[in-house]
């Protein structure tokens, strides 16, 4: 594992305890039966009963186990050994059958031999991947003929902005197009509530929407749709307001930008 992935593994190991204690993840609510999945993925992915589902970058498995509660036969994959250990513990504690594998995505073909009806990934995943071409090839390799890949993710355009408190506006801060070298972020708080901070920094990569689509098509998948939404699953900017539906939105006096996208692609048989 190269230095970037190893640093990020340690960073995500730190985040596990922070996220477990956060109101945002609401682990106790999940244990009591609350569904952490959002309306977009529930509506667009639809009925998963009896389907084999591979969840890439599954963190500590709440969403993976949520799909299992909805009838899927699930396999979750994550880089963080702390996250996978907790995912396995939750599976056992709650009596929800699931398989969890600790590896980076690029090494997954050496750790898993299977084909799936659905490959799924969501919210804050692409920035941790240096090579989308290889990512798409791995996805295609695990899909059975007729299988579907589904992603719901933070929109790349939203990723270029920071909130400027002084001016009360969004400020362009980060690149939209991919660069050879990743961006480095110093140790600090995670994106959830709480006081915890990471002990190591993190490396992230920018990926444009065009790169996402082209990588999947290049791996032999056919794009069924690409949807864009002005809502966010988390409070990306401090000015955002949460609606009764749980989604976060920019206030009316701020120009609306796409905050989330979803994409479905199929492997033709």
C-alpha cells in the first residue's frame, strides 16, 4: 500500500470512534431500527430483495447492513481495519448476515471472487481514489452481466467551494479537474458533530463529473442516467439549512449550485 493510502487508512481509523459517538451517524438509532439510507438511493435503487450487493467504501457498515435489512445479500469493503472490525461486530450483535472485507478497492480483486447484481457506493467516496479508470474496471469486473452500478455522491462542482464568513458567499478554493498530486489536509475535526480530531492528515483527489462518466464507459458499462440535485446529505457549508425532509440546502439568498449527483450504469450481457 502506498503512502497516500496508508495515511488515509490511519485517518479513517481515527474517524471511526469520532463517528460512532456523533449525532450525525446516530448508531444507537440504527441499532433500534432506524434506516440511515436517504430518499434518493432508496427510490432510485429500488427493491434489492434477494440481490447480491457489493458496497464499496462502506465505513463501519451501517448502510451495508441497512441494505441487508431490506433483503439484500451484502458484502462491504473498506480500507479501515477499525471500521471493518466494528462492521463485523454490528453484524453479529444485530443478527444481520453480512460479509465484510478490509482492503483498498484496487486490491479487492485479489481478496474476493464473486459476481454481484449491484455494486453500490455513496457520499464522500471519490475524493479518496487516485485512479478512477482502475476503480471503474474493478466495478465492472464484479458485476454480473445485467448487473447495475449505482453511485450517489457529493457533486464535484460543490467540492471546489469553501464558505467565506467575511463576505457571506461561496469562494472557489479547490480544483475541479484532476491533478497528478493529491491535496493534503492537516489533522483536524471530521465532518460530523463532536470534539474528536484525527491524529494524522489525509490525501484527497479531485475528479470531474466527466471523468466519472468516461471512466465507467471505458470499463464497458452503459450509463442509464445521471441526475443532479441542489440538496446535500450533510452540512457541507455553515450557512446551510436542514429541511423537514432531512436534506441540507443553501439559503435562498445564495445562488443554487448542484450539491449531489446520482448515476446508474449497467453491464450489458
